[in-house]
């Protein structure tokens, strides 16, 4: 073994182990906030332990989901407004889990960058922790990868992985039938899908991210970075109340592509486009790009972030449950015979 003043170090190659350790110390309080029943280990080990019995399960089925934030990250990087993308990351995973009828239990994140900037990374991971707190799942581990030469300066990427559970025999969708009422839950904006088109529209508009928002308050960049709404606790309350047959998270593909994923092959949906009001951000995008109604419906959530298919005789009661949980609920239409989405009314 040799040593000397001129010996190369890992830091010389662009990887700062000390910065990584400092980040772990910085985020430990945020991760601790997410602690819940079932967590059996803390950050820092080679793996994370979770006790399903301690979480209250007798005969559980596990459900996994993974996702990212897509090119919404480009706006966050360019504006420096990174605090909300962690919530986006959690929401994209746990909102999918709840569609299977599962309660999210724990979450792991992957953060990759060319040069670790501790403050930026901490803000992102603290956002992840906030998303976990709001959805009742624990942030029990993750990976921070500093990879010189792999990303331009200041760039980063995110991926998330969530695990949930339900008791055997309670998985959704189940029991969807003709005549089911479709309840739509309002979105908080664009959420985390369609951002390649969003960015193109902003380019066409000639506006910068720091321009006054043409459809709301604040800057355009800040408005477009509004975090994805978390539907977990609200939807689980509805599921536990009885009468929910299916849930569809309206992500990439919009209403047109996502609702059919939870319907039997021989059933479709009749949707009244007049049953909710299109939020201003979508009106602005449609006008800016002269986007056809059909294209909007198969690209964006258009103001509806989650759809529940429920028993007709439980629709009113379940709408009240969801409203009591803070949701804005619209009665969109019904499940009908024959595959496909059938729209009436006008979105634009």
C-alpha cells in the first residue's frame, strides 16, 4: 500500500462521500416524521425492515408501484423551484397503489445527479418526506447517486418505489358493473403528466418561466410546478365505507386511456363533459396550442385526477364521504355496456 500527497482520491474524480453523509444527516429528521406502525429499522442500513403484523395485517397481499416525475423535472431544475417535486414523486406511486385497494406502507427514492448539491437534494427529499406524511407511508430508505459525467451541471433525476398492502380478498377493481356511477375527484392542476407538451406550449407562447402566470397567480413556472394531489387517505376512507368497485388514477393518457384500464372488457363509460369545469391552466394550454378536445382528453387529466366507479345506490353517500375528506366531487357519468369511452357535452 502506498500513500502520498499526490495520490488520487474519490473526490478528485468528482464524488464527495462527505457530502453524501452530510445529506443523510440532514434528512434524518424528515424521514423520522414519516415513521408509522410496522417500521422496524431506520435509515443507514443495507436494507430496511417492515413488520406487516405490527402494521395490523393478518393475511396481507403486497402491492408494488414505481414511477418518476417525467419532464416536469426540467421546469424544476430550470427555475430552482424543487420543493414540490418530491411530493409529485410520492403521489405518482401511492395514487397508483390505492387504485388496487392498497394502503401505502413504505416508500424508497432514487436521486441521481452529476454533482451532489446538499441543499438542493435536501429540499427534494424533504418534499418526498412531506408526501409520505400526507399519504401515511414511511420513507424507509433510498439511494443518492453522485455520477460525474452522467448529467449536465445542476441536472438530476428522480425515481420512486412504493409498497402497500391489503387483506387477501379485498383487491380492486372488483364488481364493476353496468350502471355504476363514476365519481370524479378534482385535480390540483396538470399533476405530473404531459409535461413534454406543456413545455412545448410554453415555448410557443413565448413566455419565460418567470413571466406572470397567464391563468393564475405567481409566475408561470411556479404555477406549472403545483404538486400532484395525493388521494390516498380520502380514497381509502371511501373504500372502507363500502360500495367502491374501482379507482382510476388519471395520469398519462388522460381520461380516455386510464378509465378503461379498470373496466371489464365488455363495459365502457358515458362521460358528461359538462359535469365539471375545466380549470384555467387547461383552457390556456388548449388555446395556446389550438389543441383539439380529443387530444386534451387523452393527454391531460383535464381537472379530474381520480375516478371512482361505485354502486349506484352508494354514490350519494360516498360523495359525501369524499367531500368530508376535503375532495371536490363531480358526478361524471356511468359505466355502460360496450367497450370504449363515450363523451357528451363540451370540454372546451
